[in-house]
């Protein structure tokens, strides 16, 4: 229901996901975002993901396998669609993006036989870094 309430902003945004051509979990995560936000995602394969991340100022310690740009924000890694919708709705001052570092089991796109790891969604940008959400 929360996602339905904020899909207007999410649907109006444009989504471009950059991924390494050999990565499979990136497409699974994109499917999660497509379903959760009713969004169309342009997928661009990039053989040099480090350059993509550098160009979008993704902090080294927050990097994962794919990077998405949506409405001026950077979404790094396996960020849940609900958190992207919240970002687009709230537009917190000083935040340039959200990241889930690494590839935690159980995060969207990383589902494996019901196994999970706790992880955090980190907001980053000019105002520094803060925990945007926590998943246990």
C-alpha cells in the first residue's frame, strides 16, 4: 500500500541502470524495481563499472555490482524499491543517493533459498552518510 501511495513520483522519473554484462543478479534487481515501482528501466551494459561509479561519485566502501540513476539520484546496489520510492517522495536535503554495499543475501535480486543477511540502506551525499533503512 505504501508503494501505491508514492508511485506517481516514481513513475514520472526516468531510470537507467548500468551493469557489468556478465552479472545476473542485476537483472533480478531491475525486475524487483520494475514491479515495485511500475517503472521502465533502461539497462546499459558497461565493461568499466568503476568508471561509472567514479563518474556518479559512489563512495568506494558503498559500492556493489550495479548503479542506477533516477531523477538525479544515484542508486547503488540492491536497494529495495520501497526505499527508492521514499527517496523520490521525500527528497531529503543533501542526499545524492542510496546504497546497499556488497551483495547481501536476501536483498532484492539476491534471494537464495530463503537465506538472509542483515543489511542497511545508506543515504550519501553532501550532508554525509546516514542510515536510511535497516533490514534484519
